[in-house]
C-alpha cells in the first residue's frame, strides 16, 4: 500500500508533491474509508432497531437509549489512548487490537442478548474499538500523503463520513424489519471480521514503532503541549465547531420540519438526502479546487456560504425548501471546510500524528455532545435561533482560520516538558 509519503520525514517541495499526485495509489484512501465506516455504522445501523429491541426485552425508553450512550462513552475517550499507542507501537497492531475489541464487544452482546448488562458492556467495548478505527483512519492518511494530495484524500474521506451515516439507518431498518434486531449485531460482526481479515492480508504498516516504550507522563505532556499550541487549537477548533453545528442542525431540523412545516417522519427522511448530498458535493468541490484555491481561501469561501445559510434561516419564510435549502448550503460549506481544516491541523505532525488526531477526535465528540445539549437548553429550537448559531459559527471560522494561519505549529516530537508555544 503506497501513497505520496514524504522521504525521511521531510515534507517534499510543492513541485515534487504535484508530480507524485498522478502516481498515487488510492488503496490508503479506501482503507481509511473502510475504517471510518466502523464507527459510523456502529451507531447508525442500530438506531432503527432500538424500538424492536426495547419491546422484546421489556426495556424503558431510557434504558434503550443507554445503548447509544454506552457506545459514545467508549468511542470518544478511547481515542485519547489509541492515538499515542499507534504513535509508539505502529498503526497496524493497534488497529487490529481495536477491531478485535470491537468484535469482542459485539459477540458479547450477541451471546448475552437477553441481558441489558451484557448489551451495555458489549456496546461499550464496541465503541472503544470503533474509536481506535476512527483515529487510525485519519492518521493513516497523514502518514501517507503530503500537501495538496492530503487535502484531496481528506475530501474523499469526508465524503465517506457523510455518506455512511445517511445509508446506515436505511440498512439497519431493513435488517431489523426483515430479520429482527439481532441481525443488526450479526451484520456489524460480519463487517468487522471481514475488515480484520483484509487488514491482516493487505494493510502495510505506515508508521514504524518507536524504540522507546509508552510512558503516561509523556502522553500527558504531549496533550498539554497541544492544548497550549495556537495552531492546533485554531484548526481543531474549526473541526469541533463545524461538526458541532452539523450535529445541532441534525438534532433541531426534524422538529422544525415535522412540527413547524407539518410533514411526517417518512417525508422528512426523504428530505434529509438533500443536505447529505450537499455535504458530499462540498467535499468533492474541495478536492477539485485544491489547485486553484489555498486552504485559507477554501475556508473563507466556506465561511461565506455558511453565513448566507444562516441569513436564510433568519430571514426566509418557514417552508420545507427554505429550511432544507439552508441546511444543504451549510452542509456544502461544511464539506468544503472539513478537509482543509483537518489537513492543516495534521500537516505539522508525522511522529505524533496519532496523538494529535486522538485529541482532535475526542474534542470533536465532546464539543458536539455538550455544545448541542447546551444550545438546545438555551432555546435553539427555531429557524431564527439556528440561523444565528450558523452566523456565529461563520464568524468563528474566519477568526480561527486567520489566527491559525499565523500560528507556529506544535513540535512533532515526544518530550517531557511542554513548550507552551
């Protein structure tokens, strides 16, 4: 498996990068997409099966929701562990261990499917393993690619991140309807087992292990150093804010469309294809424009489009086309911003890309979950309020992009004393 790696840890010159692009293998991108689908499908496939699971086991709605919360509890924090482990011991063994952990969790849930405790523990383990796959999916692209091609790889990666959550509930619903909710766990186990075999046979190590072992003190200092670095905070902040706003739209829009416009859940499900396709189109636009627009220019264009979407939600009359059109425009802008922000975030890192990716991923989950709950509690439940959130996010995007462009990147090394740059 080969990409456009730097030689000897050095970043190639732009001309060299452009020359290598035409000779790049797409296998690393395919592997990254297969890995990120582990986490995305682990959530989306089960959601339509929860009512049947609740009825068959006699659970309350709150107990059924624990199966979602338990998965997220394992998914988010585990990234902080697997990122440094992959930096020290290599991507391949850590990835195989994470996939094994996720598979063990699903098998535990299947074996004890009549027990809520077994299901919860199984979902927790599955989430932890999915967190490992999520980290290494991102960092494997950083290991393989440099410069403009890293942005291109990230754009296709973002497209997969948008596509899988769109189709996963559809397949989960079909499985649960035809074969029962246990078939969802069987399908997830089958996918993980197949991916594990493919990784064993075809995934080459892209980050050789370091000589020294893993010390918790060093990991803590590295995370502290990143949290003091303006470059990391700016571009990670863009990823966190944009992902949080996307989750906010996904949470609020069903109520606006069903209670405000008056459509039923089935009709709303069809409308959700519009922003999903727009998100994919934004990622493709980011890839196609990478030679004509710099990363900063792409981020500023995304900011402009997001601001227009926010103004539309504030000023347009309430209608299905108005609401979903504005969400689609925001999704397009989000699809453009994500590859540039993530590639800018990871560009300085080679030795410690796993650590940086882990902290960025954990922060993304934390900001999205807590931020969305906080904004909804404040009363963000109307088109105007949602529009003002998008406008605020647009202003933050401009501010963070400007500060990040002038910031000094964090040191790409393991050490015991934070630089506080």
